[in-house]
C-alpha cells in the first residue's frame, strides 16, 4: 500500500510539472493577450502601457521619455515599430522599409545614428533628446525596440513619435519566478492589490460549505435510489428512469432561476440572495437545488452498476443459501460497487472546491466560482493563474486520494500495478 | 473519507460573524427605532476602497460614500450637468487665464476612523490642505498607486517628474517623497496653510474642476495609510457621511451613517444630510436575480438591462404591476459613445499624406459607409429597444455645445433611409466602386465574442451589403482586438468610448493627434482639428470653447474618421418610498441624498 502511495505520488509530481508547463503556455506566452494592454484599457497612453509592463514584471526598468523622433520631407506617414531587436520605419503601403539594428549598441550610439538619417530618399530624421537620453546613454539600445513592442506609432512630417526605453525580462525568467512563487504558496496580489492567497482560502471555505453537503446528499440519495430501483425494478425503475432523463436534460441555467423564483421569491421559503450570518440559511436553497439537479446522472450510473452486481452468480448463490435481501445488498452488492462509486466520486471532489459557478452567481455565495468568473471578465491574470494552479493541484491530490481509497475498499484493486 | 475531511474543513465557514469588520465605529450609535436603510445592487464587484487603487466604476461609486473630494457635481442641477458644488473646499477662485487655482477648505470636515485601536482621540481629525497635497501625490506615486496613470497627468508642473521619479524604483521614490515633503508639496501644488491649497496648472484645462470631483482625487489621511499599509484598500478612513461597516468581496458592502457627521444641508431643502442610517450594496451579477430582489421589494433601486427591459418597462413606463405599486422610472443619460473606428493609416479606407486624389476617393468611400450604416436595424437588434440615443452628432444631446454642432449625415436628412442609401451608392460610385464592384472585402474587428457583438457584426454586414459592400467580421477576445488595433493592424473596429466628465474634450481626445495610438486608435491626424483642440484647451471663454467644438466637429464630419452609432444610456426603476434620487450622468449614485419615506 505504501509503495503504491509513493509510486502514485511520484507520478503526480510529473503531472504537476506538466501543469506548470501549461501555465507557462497559457499565461506567460501572451496567449490570452498582453496583460498590460488589458489592464490599461482603452484610454491608455504608450507611457501607461510601459508602466503597466513594469508593474507586471515584464520590464525591470522603464524610461518613458528617451527622445522625440521627427521626420522632415514631402508629406508622408511612416509607421515606427519594433522588429525583433531592430527599429523599423515603413511607409503605410509597405513599399519602403528602413531598419536600424540595435543589437550590440548603446542608446547613445543608436540615437546618434537616427539623428540626421534618411529613411527614404527625400526624408530626413531628427531627434529631440528627452530627460532619459542622458541617464540611459550607456544602456543597451535593444531597450528602445522592447519599449515599442506592441504599441507601434505613426510618424509623419507634421508630428513626431516618442521613443522610450525598457529593460525587458525574458518570458522564461518571469515564468520561473512565478512558478516558484506559486509552489511556495505566494499567489501574489490582484490588479488592485488585494492579496490573492487569503482570498482564495476564505472563498474556498465558502465554496466547500456549499459543495460538500450538496455532493454528499446528492451521492447518498443517488446511491439509495439506484439500489432501490435495481432491486425493485418494475414501475419504480421506470419512473426513476423517466425522471433521470428529464433531470439530465434540464439546463441548469434555466432551472436555477426558475426554482429560485418559485421557492424563494414566490413562496418565500428561503432567502433569494445574500451572504450574512447565519450563513446556513443562505446555503439551504443552493444545496437543495444542487442536490436535486445533480443526482440524476449518478443515479443512472449507480443503477447500472447495482444491476450488474445483482445478476452475478455469487448474489444468486447467497440468496439461495438463505441470506436476506438487505444483507446481500449491504455485504455483497454495495461493497462491490463501492470501488467505481468511490473512484467517480472522489475524482469529482476537486471541482467542489471551485463550487458551482452558476449556483454561486445566482445565490450570491462569495466562493471561488464567482472569483474565477470575475477574474475572467476583468482579465486579472494573477487570479486566473492562481486558481488554475490551485485546481490542478487539488485534482492531483484527490486523484491520489481516490486511488488510495479504492485500494483500501478492494484489495484486488490495490494489487494491480 | 476525503469528503468528511473537507466537510470538517469547511464547517468553520458557518461560524457566524467571522468576517464582520464592524467595530465600535463612529457610527456605532444606539439603534434607531426604525433605521432608514436602502439597498441597491450592482452587477460588478467592488475591488478596492483605496482611491488610488485603480478601481472600477463600481469602486468609484462605493468610495464616494466614504471619501470626499474637493468639489462634487451638483446633482440637483439639470443639463448640461456641468455645475459643481463645494464639498471639502468651501470655495475656490481661479485666475483669469484659468491656470492658477486657490481652494479654501471648509473648517468642519473631519476624518472618521471606525477601526480599533483608533488613530485619534474621539476617532476624528480635521482635514487640512496638507492632506490634499499628500493624497494627490500618493495618487501620482507609481509605487503606492495600483493604477496605471494619475488624475492630473500633464497638467500640474512637477507632478509628472514626481511620477517619473517614483517609477524608477523604491529609492528614487523615497527621495522624491522626501524632497516634496521638505518643500510642503511641489512648487505648483502646495498647501499655503491648513486651509488654503494652491494649484498652478501648466495650461488652462476646462476639465480641471471635474477632475477634482473624481474619486481617485479623494482625500485620504496619511496616518490611516501608514497604519493599514497594504491593507488600506480594505480599511477606508474618509470624511464622508458613511463608513464601511462590512465588506464581503463578491457578496456585499454595508455602510453605516457616521454619528455626528457635519450634516451638510440637502440641495433638495429637506434637512441635513445624510438621511440614511444604513446603505447596503449587493453585488448581483445575474440580471434575473436582481429583478427578483426588486420585485420582492428587497432592493430600493433596479438598473434595468438587456432582456429584463422588455418585461419590466412598457411604452417607456414601468409595467402595469409595477406601476400599480407606485414604482417609478428614471432614465440614465448616456456617458459613452458607440462607433466604428476607421484606421486612417489603412490604404483602402485611410488618409495617406501626399496622395490627394486617392484621399478624395477614400473620403467618398468612408462617407458612403457612414450613410449606409443601418441605424434603425442596429437600434432594434443590438439595443433591443429605445434606451440608446442615436448619434446625430459627436456629442450626446445634453452637452452644451451639442445643439450648435452640425448633424452627422453629410447633408442628408438623417431620418430618410432611402435617400441616405441613394446618396451612399452615388458616393461609392464616385469613389471608383460602382455597386461595390472592385472593392475588396472590408474587415471589421469585433470583440468580445458574445451574442450582442456577433449580432452587431451581422447588422453592419447586412446594412452595407445594401450598397454592394462586402464585409468580413473578425470576432475575437477583447485582448486580441486590443493588441491588434493598438498595433494599427486593423481596417475598422467597433468601439465604445466612456466619458469621464461632461466636457467635449473627453470624447474629442480620441481624434487628437497627440493622444497616442491607444486613445487615438484610428490614427487620425488632422492639423486643423489638432489646432482647434489645442486652442480649446488654452481658452477659458465658454462661448469661444463652444465655437471651437463646433469647428472640430465640422472637421470630423468632413473627414469621417469614425462612424458614430449611438450613445447607450439606461433605465432605473425606483421603489415609491425612495426619494431624492437623481441619476446625474457623472455621479449617478449620490446615496447621501437618498431619503426613505414611510408609506
């Protein structure tokens, strides 16, 4: 048993490494968009975007006012953008392009090259140094391209473009730091500075307060009804089959507000919405709805497991030997279906920590589900990263626990590699 | 087994009152016989109670219940909603050129500390001009503010340098603070004494007083910031009529009346403020739940959105059942404008310097698109009713200069759809694309990928197909669109600009060449417009400003850098016992005026 536990733990560690790789791909590769652009919103200036990157750790230093670049010549508009570690100036139709490689140069050298250069016949560039030009004179010039990345500028004969400088932090280094912080339990802060770790914990407790009773009730009820249907068959089985199909077909999005309106708003049996002492009064209706809506799929699954066991030869033998129906059910049928029931139930537990996104939203339970949805809506990647990490770790932990529980319930399961 | 462990772990959450932060605050007075309590709901969550915390629209509203600014909008005044009232400032004066401002603070404003141990004996301390300087510097400080940007950016000399220094690292920030404090502020932002604040602006800024009413310029107490540290965003210590009694993120915030508050007179003449003993704000993301709460009389106010509108509002009035109960309706004036922004650097649609003939053709193409825009269909399919003001100009109707502005529509009666289409076809042909022949498929970027966005895209495509223009919709996440459009890699995009204050510059800034590629996403560069914009900012004469707005709008009408669609507003339902509610477009939830009247 111990060896098995250790073996599974090692495999979970491998999975954790995989999860962290996925976190890199999702959050640090820019797959969800540049968090600085999301954070600064539509009214941002180039300086605000640069400072947001500084705040988010994408830059380790930022100088917004390096120099202003002007162009003189016939009316023409150029686009100034970063192209790798170079600056690129091109006409709007792309017919003419001019590149200034920046690698291996200092800011001073790059600015000197830009000042007086001719990007195309008839046009000449000039520079007005800003307060940062002197301070960053010896800094690597590639920082000019880094600051311009993701926010190209128009430059025309009537209007200059602002050059900034930044020291970019490579994605792999940011990723390494963040993964390290997550494994140390440091989840960081939200966009507005709220500590995420404390909030995760208090919200997880509320989600569990809703999800665990609902889960236990739903599982117990499904198991009891499944056994009853399997043993009795006949009309009861048929009625439960019809109810199960109906229950599984109903959309939770439609059913929750309907039941909420009927039981809380119309009949006034429960509070409609809220979260204040005594908290349990606000949990009763969500738990009831979750139980009622969630039991049908389990019921069908458990019923087929029970039916399969009831038709086994050893059950018929036990009955032929005079064992009572209840005893056969308890000692043989229930025990034998326990492994798949446990495997299914325990692997569903990680989802409980997240609660039900829908039920939490409709009833105002301030749990992890609502936290996650809000983070998605506001694009708060620090929260999303923490929740993803936490749920992945919960999943691995509960898989491990499910494995141990199954081995405990059925030694044959444990004997398998 | 695991479930049992979890059950035990979560059982503690059911223990009552763990989260209740309510202590013996200044409002901990003996319970009144019938406390006047109001409950309102927002769809979004509160995230911070720190004015410098970079919060959302909802955060701003909640902070205004606890904190105060120098001035506030006069909620009792009507259009154009620009009249301001004193709040922490007793009065103010400005120089003729509009650059020098002197604020004299009232002497009866106090901070109230509801937390234990209290910061001050009696839990209060008078507000001084030094607090204003500290608060504004703190809001500008890159290290202490969670926001990107600051209220008076580019406006007060020395403030930009202060911000730049604080962004260079902790040491540089400490040095900047030390220097500012040794001089009693900055040269152009300083306290003359405890009650007088001097501000010198780099230019005459018409929106300066409006900025002084923004929640991020609210005045905080240095001692409260020092005590709470990073937790200051959860422990507000303000000068307002309410204090934060409890905040459960994701659920609700509860405010209580500050006992012995100075009691400003109500602008409605019905007694000293505030009238409420308690204000409860629920965060309810689901519209159906909000509606149920209102119908069950568990909310005093309901903002009606989307599908609920058709059910609750009929013919512009509450439905029969609600009307019978005395429920009333208030329109919420728009503060945002929806538009289709055209990339003026685009070779098919834009304005290419030096190519005069091509520019004339491309202008006709843009005019044709704007004339063929399906306004009626948009109002029906996207707005789902009558709660948006159609954009007939670049400014909403309640703005002062709006009436004088030329209407959009290139000389065609805006109501005559057939006539508009006919002229659009003619312009399209003059642009070199008769019936759309020879014109490549145009691309409109849309975000986010939800039902309303997709419907909007279909409406636009269908509308322009009437003149033979083919449109491809590029639907993506908001972040994708943001990234693409900031880089200038787009042809057209749908956009909504939310105004911060009731001044034309707020909206017109998106066309100003100096605004940069993020605000001026369409990369519109027009020397005449820019001159008008700069002249507007430099003058204090109201008539001259209005004339400049008209001039700028004329330039926009002539160049068509965007196709204005509408100004989406809103509707609020009120229970009959809630009085003194005014939905000022820029200060819509002034809860200190609310009064509960017994039926």
